[in-house]
């Protein structure tokens, strides 16, 4: 694994920084969502990362539109990976597509939409 931040693996370093960001601004939705992704990438169980995704979702109502699409899409995508709900995959894809319309170069929206299309059998 590549290291960063004093020799910690990247996901661990990201988690540490995101926890600091949340401590500084607990009502900012995006760090909660990014922390959920970091914890998921560390192969933590859903009970460790889904609460952070849910908190981001709760806080997203007052977020800028593009951020709201990403936070909602992320929550739906993570939840679908736990529950297997195809409706959540479709809803997550719709959120990412809306974000891509606003910001055609949004890296994570493009990446996540691509992964979802593949998992839905529509990727090439």
C-alpha cells in the first residue's frame, strides 16, 4: 500500500484527517460521506461506515446541489451494496448522472456511475 501522513496507509491517513474535519465542522455533510468511503475501502463492516454515510445524508439538505447529489448517490450506493436493493443502485446512478450534468469532470461521480453501470450489466 502507498503510504501518506507519517507512514500510515492512505485510507488510514484519510480517515484520520476526515475525523479531524468532522470534529471541526460536524454539520458539514461531505466529510461524513468521505469518511464512510474511506472506512469501506479499509474493508470495515457496514455497521462501521453506513452510519457516517447516513449522517452525511441527513446533513445534505442544506448542502450545495452538486454536493447533495454526490452525498445522496454515495449513501444509496453503499446501502445497496449491503442490502442488494437494485432500486438503490438505480437511484444512486440517477444522483451521479445529475451531478455529471452539473460537473462533467467530477471524478467520483464518473467513477461511481461507471461502476454502477457495470454492476447493472450496462457497462462496456
